[in-house]
């Protein structure tokens, strides 16, 4: 008969420290050794989780955007007059380093995709637009509707994403292209231009409007959504442009109808 372990006396050994792992969700682990409080997490991920950044600031100042988020596609030396005036001659050299950047959001990187989705949440609220039209660029399926492919580009100034555009690659055989009259916003019947890209959303934070940022985002989207194809401006179509979107579209890629002299905007339905 084996001795019962209850009756056995064991000598107390040195107390072993154990490491606990707290999993918030896949890919984010906080290691908490007993002796020291130490956190290991992807830079920026925890802040994103606990909401250190302020959601309330997004409409005016954009969203916090970490340097390593996004694939760089273009840079601009866009030091504004205000910033230049603030800088003394001693620190003038800093201007050279304060480049604005346009970055492609990589769907394979969950943290930056989540940050861009959060930005889109705010954009869609501002536009009273559906909140479930991100899967074509994010790869995150939100509804049964499986959209085509596409991309999102953010405009980053210092450490904030102050503008975003999401662009859909359109199925050419679906004949979704239409012309819209800028005067009256009606669609021209029976004409279906073959448009290649659909501008799903475009947005710039309130304090950065009127500086050509939306136009730069549109150009980046035109060049880098399908980098192996040359896309004409008119081949980028709009989806129900807002009032300011219509003004932007009129300036960016409207065309004049020769016979009537009317201005037309490429749209998709
Ligand atoms: C529409 C929006 C993206 C424009 O962003 P922006 O960075 O201010 O636009 P840009 O400075 O690049 O404008 C380029 C041109 O478009 C025209 N334009 C853009 N917005 C305009 C506005 N509100 N009023 C008049 N013209 C405007 C101008 O001709 C401008 O060129 P100019 O300044 O040399 O005359 C921005 O106002 C916004 O985010 N609005 C809320 C979201 C929205 O409505 N998005 C459109 C959905 S379709």
C-alpha cells in the first residue's frame, strides 16, 4: 500500500515565482512576473487597446499614428507657414525632417488596420455613411457582403493620421460607371463609362482642410492602388459625393461634355 500523501511531511522549499500571462486577445500578451512589473507588447498596441489616444480628437486633429505603421508611398515637404513662423532660424533645419507622408495601410498588419478602422468609424459617423464597407481594403469581414479588393491610404503629419482615402478596385464587366452632372447631381442615362477605381471614402480632419491634402491622397490612390496600371483621373469614380466631396470632385476630375458644355463627374453605383 502506498503511503498517503496527506500524511507525508514535506520540507518547505524556496518559494517559486511564477509568471502569469494575461491574454487580452490574439497577438497581444502582457507578461507579468511577480517580482517586477514588466510589459511586453507591440509598440502602440496597448495604447490602442486601452484608448490612451482620444477618440474625441479625431474629427479635429486626426488619429495618433505610429511611425512604423503603414507602407510609405510618398513624402511631401509641407511645412506650413504657421509652422515655419514658429521655428527660429536656429531650428530651421528641423523643417527638412518634418515631411508629411502618405502611407498605405497594410491589411497584413492588424494593429495599423485596427487604427485605420477606428479612423473610418469616425469618418463614417461624420458622413452618416454605412459602417460596414471596409472589408475590401482591411480584409476584415464585417458582413455577408464580400467586396472586391482595394486599398486605404492615410496622410500622416508628424505623429497623426490627418486624412484617409479608401479605394475599391472595380470589376470592369459589372458596368458600374456613370456620369453625374455637377449641376443638379443627376446621372446621365444610358452611358456607362468603364471606370477602374471607386473612391469609397475620403476625409481630412477639420484643422487640415484647404491645404491640398485630399487632392494628394487622390493622386496617391490613383498611382498606387494598381501600381502596374496607368489610371486616368476620370477612371476614378465617386460614390454619392457629399457637398464638399462634390466640390473636390469638380476640381479634381470633372470633365466637360463637349456638346452641352456641362461638367460631368465620374461616379459608380
Ligand atoms: C472633402 C474634403 C475631403 C476635402 O479635403 P481638403 O483637403 O480640404 O481638399 P483639398 O484642399 O485637397 O481641395 C482640393 C480642391 O478641391 C476643392 N474643394 C475641396 N473642398 C472644398 C470645399 N469645402 N469648398 C470649396 N472647394 C473645395 C477646391 O477647389 C480645392 O482646390 P483649391 O483650394 O486650390 O481651390 C474635406 O472637406 C472633408 O474631409 N470633408 C468631410 C468628409 C467628406 O465630405 N468627404 C467627401 C466624401 S465624397
